[in-house]
C-alpha cells in the first residue's frame, strides 16, 4: 500500500477548531492521505521557532512526505504562498521564512502558489491554512504535479542566519530551542564536534554554556548522576546541553539564543 | 474512495485517556472511518462554548460529515442522548443545548438515542462518550440508518438565544469567543454588516466595542500598523475585533459577552 | 476490513515534534495501521502515572491492540526494551515498570527487544520512541511474530505494589490519579465495594477520604446537589470520589496517594 503522508505544523493551538478544519479540508480532497500532526503549539506568529521545529522534524520522515506548515501572521496581506521541493520532500507554507530549511537546499525548487484551482473557495482573508495551504498539500498528495501550482520564483523570504561559526580551534553556536524535557538544543552538529576533536576521543570535548564548563560527551541523558549537567549528541544529530533527570534551562538558567562554545581540552 | 468522516469535540482534555478510548471504540466498530479531532479543550462542562465551537467548525466540513460532540455534565442522569440530522450533516451528543446550531435548522430531524443495540455494553454511568455517543457515531459511519437510532422528539433542550438584535439603523451583537490569537469573534455576520452599510462602502462601517470606536473594515489582521485595533470579517463569516500582531482581549480588555455595535458613519 | 490498531502513550508533550516523528516512523513501516493517541501529557519521567493511565486505557481497547508506551527517563542506559503479550493484547515499552499492568497478568509473556532488524537505524542514544519502540510496534502491526523480537525474560522491572489491603471488614486503598474533571480515582474496585457491602444495598457503603465521610454510592456525577461530595463507580470500574459540578481535589484537598477507606454502615 502506498499512502501519501502529510505532516502538519502550525501555531493554531488546540483550543479552537482551526486544526480540525484543515484536517477536514484535506480529507475532503484526498481521503486516502494520512495526516500526522507535528505540533500546533508554536507560539502565535513565532516563525523562527516554527522553522526550527520543522527542520528538526522533517528529517525523520520518509522521502516524498509533504510538509504543511502554517505560522502566518501576514495572512491576507501581499505575502506570497509557497511550495518548495527540496531534500526529496515537499513543503507548503507562507513566504515568510518558515520554510527556511527547505530553501537552504541549493537544489530546491520554489513555486509561488498562484493557481486558484487548488484553493478552497471562497478564499477567506484570514485562514489560508484552510483555504490555500491545506488544499494545496492535499492536491499534491492526490498527485497534482508540483509544476502545476504556480511559477518558479527566485527570491523567497529567508531567515537571518543562525549558523554556527568558527573561532580558531573552536566552534561557537547557540541554543535554538528548549524542549519539553528542559534540554537545550543547539545549532552545533555532530560534524562540528568531530572537527573540533580532530581525532581525539569524546572525553576531550569541552563545552562552555551558561557560564558552565562541561567536559566529555555523555552517551545518554541518564548515564551520569542525577542533577549533573551533561552534553549529549541528541536524536536529530545536534549537540544538546541537558541536566540528568531535570530541566537544564530552569536549573542552570540556560535560555534561547545563549552562546555555546566547543573546543578540545588541553 | 468514500471514507466516512467523524469529527470529535469534547471537554475531555488531553491529560487522561478519555479521548483515546473513544477513538478506540470507533475504530473497533467502523475501522474505515476517519476521525478528526476538533478540540478537546472545551472547559469542563462549558456547554455554550462547546456549542459555539461546534457551530464555527461544522460549516467547514463536507456534507455527510458526522459530528460527535460530548460536553456532558449531566452524564448518567435522566438527560436524553440525541442524534440530529440538519444542514446536510449528522450530529450526535447529549440533550443539553450543545447541538443548538443543528437544532436551529428549521428542517432538522431530532432523535432520542434509545436503541441500545448501538451502544457499548455495559453502559457506564459516567462515560457516555465511550459507551453511547461514540458507538452511535461509529454505527452511523458504518451505514446504520438514522431512523433506526430511536424515536423522533420535538422538545430538545435549546440554549438561550445569543442572536444579534436590531436597534434603529444599528445591529448590536456580542463577543462569543476569544480565539487562540486573541481575536474577539462576534455573533455579527457579513449579512449584518451589509445591511448596516446599506450600499455604502466598507470604509463607512463603524464598530463600537470595549469603549473603542473602529471605522472601516480591514481586509486582514496584518494590513494596518502593529498594535492597531481593527474589525475584520473572519474565516467563518463573523465580524471579529482584532489587534494587529497582538491580543485584543489583553490589550483592550474586550471579553466574552461584551456588546459590539455596528452602524454606518455619518 | 481488519485494521491493526496501535495506541500511543508518552511523556513527549505536544510542543515539540517527538510525537509526530513516531507517527511518521510507524506510517513508513505499516501504512495500514491506525494509531490512536492516548495521551502525551504524562509529566516527564512520571512512570507511575504513565503505568496507571495505560492500565485505565488498555481495557477499553479490543483484543489484539498493540499498546506503545514511552515514558523513558533511562533511555540510552542499560535498561532493556520490552514487548509483553498479556490480557489478549500486546505492549511495547521500556523495562522500568511502565508496563506493570501487563506484567501483572500471570499468563504474560515478556520478551527483551534484541533483534535490531526491527529498529530504525542508526539508533540514537536519546530517542528510542522513534528508533526502537515505535518501529517494533509497527512491525508487530505488520504481522511480525512476537517471538521474533527477542528472548523471553523472567525478571522485568515491576512497580512497588499499589494494591488495596483489607483491614477487618474494611478495604483501604488510595487515590491514584486526579482526572481532568477533578475526580479522584482510587485503586478500589467494584469487587471491593461488593465484598464490603456483603449483600447490603449501595446506600450502606461508607467511604472515608480526605477527612470526609460519604455514605452511599451515587449513580452519576450529576444526581446530587451541586457541590456535594459523592462516591461513584467510574467508567473503568474504579471507585471515584467526586464533587458534583466541581473539582473535588481543589474543593476538598484530596490528593494523590491519600488513603480511601470503605466499610459498611452500622
């Protein structure tokens, strides 16, 4: 069985009917699609957080997955609506930086959603998740050609860079998100760690974050005494700062945007 | 493919297992049905809010959709259980006003759920979502005839009217809900606005709410300076009072039940 | 149509992408499975609460259901991963007591998940819901033989007993959970009530909880005056202490672990 898969991320919350309405529209257009909710708890209008969560999530899904993402404070204004083909997957959402990870793929193809045949009518001024993005994702799931959605554009809105940078033998990144468990996820990757270690063992890694110095890489959240602050390579290939059995952001005051520096000991 | 669609709205929250149990019961009776959660964050026992959200959501779903709604503080008492056919859709829930929008359709047909063949047994005293309403919705999805569920009744419980009323050339409505984004949704519709304008342009609309006077209708939440209070025709055809980029209820103290008056300028 | 059913319970919350990632992995392995979320709001690492909710929920699902449960503070350490066949259903989760209800079945068969063919690779150190438990549940849904997962083990981790105990003619249990509606669910069952009543009517039941004395068993939450504290046999066959139209834990200070004693009047 081949079942088209649509993921759905938004800032719609769970108190109203907005998420359900989009599910209903998708089901009406493509009943055979499976829709997986990534999260709808992105704070209202928080485009950067939405972009980060989408990036973290998308890599866990199979090729061909269609990612529907709606964090859209500019709904109803002149901002464009986009579909992006990148990294073997498809992305649908507003042109405000939310799809930045897809757009960072040099081989990406970006189209402006202009063909109103794939919209729900009448198109409201305030709910394009229901009227534009959801229907387009459903039509893609049904087999509509990507090229049919609208013309290729070359100037999608991008986010300010949040890439780590080199500083002599160190890499300096930052805290991108605090997750449910109070772990601080950074934009430093396994590749940065390998480069810094330069052949030395994991025990030679030194991490500076929140005024703390952590040495070595732990294999899991649970293999040091409770309360210890540790550095871990997390499930999405990112360096994480964690407190064993606790919330590192509350306990150590580590927060969004805080710099994280990694070097080799000695 | 024709896939029966059931929506599900309740006050069950997401902390316990109640929502999942109802999904499981539906899946056992009608595995081919798709179940879309509208919301389960209705405050416990808040029938009026449940009724409003159901009304706002139902219109976005296709004809034939089955709406399962459970906000049921009287579970286990003598209150009846209902199924209503109205507006081209089906509604299943307690007889306490929750289904008021369906009941407001003059052509609706209302039945009391008395045929226990469509229940889950034993029927508990405290969880009719699992034992009565969910199973009946699933049986409807499977093709059980509406008329088989029980006898027609003529006296279902209705909510006190929350309709807008005319006052000379004005219409006076009220705030029905504050949504996730802090927008105040009213019971004034596009039809009220058209009637008040009486042929004049949108810029002639005057809205009084929360001690503020708003002139004109904005096309979206985002086409005025951040912080501005605006009036918008929202995605469900209702007049909404919004703050551009903010929460109008927090910023301007507009709350549930507040009167909203619309007139024509001059 | 026979559609395999997987339930999913975790402490992953709804803010991040963890729940969606597991859904995606399951969909990739077994697209025809239906996945029902029980709850993801178990507090981080709260194994006992997870075990109680799983126990309360599982009985509502059909034979053959696969229960995926992930509350796993020891992820990445030496703790084993388990699958348990018990009570006509299958359970997949960490070896930390979370699956205690399944393990309490004297006829249960418990296997250690050692066959890495059923994992997602590479297996991370920190997200076995995605890499181990989710994939194994999906393979079971696809028809993989239970015995293929790994060897039988005889020493799974169990929770400390929370069973009620006899005290002369009384049974003494405790409050296991406060649900969304503020009802206090106990570990006293209908069987305990029947034994204590010893042939007398329900009106002879005396319940002591939180310094209050309740006589008789109410048929529902709503058949006594608002504000009254009542005892009810709830939907999962447990004795519950409830406040009519209110939150018994807030109003009467009844909390987790509080003793509840039942006897016969006179």
